[in-house]
């Protein structure tokens, strides 16, 4: 009986899975493969008359220094914002793990940035960080000196700004994951450690942190993968400028495909990015499986 129900379930979800693949994903994959193997831009006429060039476009991408710089910026941007999100989100979750008056208000306050549309965040911060905007005025008032930093017109301030805005936007995501991990943690090992005379720091590092490791790894992986593909806020704030100093990989892909109208090179570039992301995802899955096995062993020992 259970086997029949399982088969019925498989047949029931089959259309839900196959229809989006056939009508949404398959055409995209077909056109990406076609354009990456044919030289075509919007100025060359009909796309079905494009010249076949084989793997030549992939070679052009691999010889493009701008491709490597944009990839490096994406990795630095994702790494820095992920680490800061983890530190701030974990700290907030640890402080809010116990009930206190007004906890619901602070919980709502902390998760609000994640609910705002990315483009709206970009244009809002563009107004806040303008050279004679509120932030520079506040810093001038606090320091007693006139401060007029051109946050999006100078290289280092621009890159720091987009990292800060990304952290502000996605720290709530890490906060929710960490709070869920702390709330689901078994109380028995913690109480046993306290009975044995362990200090709060010893309880944290030797009891709580090992149980939280899989949640921390999951938060790092999800946050890093999302940050690598971040496009709306970066484009609405800097459009990759000044120069190309904040030009991350998604921004460069957009510029190559839809501003230079080099659709074929953009398609080849997207496949190379896909291979890089697939390798990162594979590594992340291996790490998650290892952490899952370690957590299962830890639970068996604590039981």
C-alpha cells in the first residue's frame, strides 16, 4: 500500500517538474548553447544566420582580463559580506536567544531589511550616501569637521559601500538561521556542562558551537552563493563604477550582453561562470554532508 502511494506521489509531481523544465529551462539552455557556439550580435541581422565559430568565443573570454577582474571582485564582495553577515547575525541571534520584554519588536526590526526590494534599497542608499547627503552631514556633526566623502565616485569608498549595503540587506537571513539553530539546540548537554563547573565561555565553545557548526556552514554557503550573483543593488548604485572598480561578474555579464550587444560572448561567459558556480556548489554539498555526519555522531554521543 505504501509503495503504491509512493508511486502515485511520483506520478503526481512529475508534471510539476517536467513542465517548467520543458517550457522555461530548455529554451534558455538551447539558446545559450547556440549563441555561445555562433558569433552573433544585435547588429548582425537574424540570429539563425549567425556564423558557427565553435569554441572560439570561450577562448576570447578566457583571454579577457576584465573577466578575471570581475570574477575576483565578485569573490571578494561575496566573501567579505558573508563573513560580516555571519558575525553580526550570530551576535544578534545569541543576544536574543532568551525571551525578554520587547523581543518581538526587535525581531521585527532586525528582519525588516530582508523584506525590502533590492532596487528600492539601492536607490534609497544612493540618496543617503550622496556627497552632501545625510550620512556625510551626520559624520560632520559627530566629528566637528566638514566631511564630504564621494561614496560612489571614489574606488575604495564605492566598494566598501556596496559591501555594507549587502550586509545590511542580508544579515537578517543569517540572524533567522542562527536563532533557529540556537532555539533547537538540546538543553541536556548545556545543563550537564554547567553542573560540571564549566564557565559560560567553555559552554559556548565546547558545547554550543559544535552543535551550531552545521547551521553556521549552511548559512555561510547560502549567503556566499547569493552574494556571488548579486546584481540589482550593485547596478542601481554604481553600474560597476567608478570606472570598473565595482564591476562584479553579473554586472559585467549584463554590460557585455545588453550594452555592448555581444550576446554570443555573454552566453559563453555565462557558461564559464556556471562551471565555476557548479564547482563551488559541489564543494559546498560535500562540506554539508560532512557536517551532517559529524552532527549525527555528536547527537549520538550526547544521548
